[in-house]
C-alpha cells in the first residue's frame, strides 16, 4: 500500500494590496467629527468636504451621474470646500493596484480631475502616464514573484524533504505555503512598493497643484 501524501493545502502567505489597508476618505472624515463639533465654521467645512467625497462614490455607483451639474448646484460659499473634499477622495483612491481591473478606477478619477482643473488635456496626459505606471508596477510585481519563486526552488525541495522526514511520510510543499518564503517575498514586495509609492507621491502633488489646492 502506498503511503499517504501529506498535502499542505492553505497558503501561509497571501499578497495584500495597499488599497485594502487604506481607510476610505469618508471613514477618516467621520473619525474627525468629534474634533470640530464646537466650531460652527469647522462643521460647515467638514460637511461640505464630505459632500465632495460622496460625489466620487456616487460617480462610481452611477455612470450617468452628472458631476459638473452637481458642482454647479453647490452654493458658492461651499464650492471650495466641496471641491477640496472631492480631491481628497481622488487622492485616497490613487493607490497601487492589486490587479489589472483596478486600472479602471482611473477613468473615474479623470472625470473628477477634469472638473477640478481647467487643463483637461494635461489631465488626460498625466492619468495616461499613471495608467502606464500602474501597469509597469503590476508587471514588475509579477516578475518579482516569479523570479523569487524560481530562486527559492532548491530551498523549497530541501524544506519539503525535511518535513517529510519530520512527519514520517511524503509532504508536498508549495513555496507560497512556506513561512520562510513568505517573509522573503513580503520583504521584496515591500521594497518594490516603496519605490513606486515614492513616485506616486509626486503624481499626487502635481494633481493637487492642477486642482488648485
């Protein structure tokens, strides 16, 4: 009778997008509410900025939402604050993607930025660069994972043999199931994200200037 093979089924490492760790702009704003309750002017500003943040959420849910019309309907004394909140929503969504589908969000950000900036052609140019930048990040991330997995293969086989001896029966071990590989991969991914995040801060600063903030 053949000996049973012990198969470790669940990966011990799963890549988590930075996007999943960032609170929504609305959540952050709500946390600040208690700090401004005693100041009527601060309350008005807070409410107006929240209104702006919600506009991006509405645009995301409803492609037919007329952002230009919604902004024109805002009283003049609140317009600046509403636009500021709208830009904060853009900023909070300008994060490194986890997958190719995340790039679709750039279309919504482009719609918003074209209402915040007079230079629509420049908005298109910059966000196209961001799209290319994000695509390159995904490619670099995939190559990094593939390269590290290949590099780790001899060690994986060694670990597989060690576990087989430990359990007294054959063990099948994938690299993603090995805590040692998980740490190695997380360290390298962290450095890659840091490099790209640094460039993303510059993009955010440029967009902020275009929006007039």
